[in-house]
């Protein structure tokens, strides 16, 4: 579970760094790379997008849907792992 927490922290940080770069007007992190971060840390990506007002990413409906799907898949995978360990 520590790896999942770390992946979410890294995803959150990547989205925050992208937002900071946008504010400074410098080159941003490509969306494809952000989606890779979200593939492993979907919850962290969602928190960064919604809690930190990254409206640009939220307004891109396709991008937001993919991040939501990745977060859901991560949650399902974590649930399966917990179920296998507990049973």
C-alpha cells in the first residue's frame, strides 16, 4: 500500500508542477505524461485537478474522464488486492 500512496503523491506533485509552470508561462508537462502519472496515481491526480483549481484540466472533458477512469481502475485494483489478502 505504500507504493500506491507514493504513486498518488508523485501524480499529485506532477499536476501541481504543471500548474506552477502554467502560471509562470513556461513549458508545461505534456498531457500524455500527466496521464501516465494518473495511471499509477489516479487519486492524487484527481485531488490536484479539483482541490487545487486546475480548471483548465477539468474543463478538458476527455482528459478529465480519462483521469476519473484511471482513478476508478486504481481503486478497483486496490480493492481486489485487499480482498485477496483478507480472505
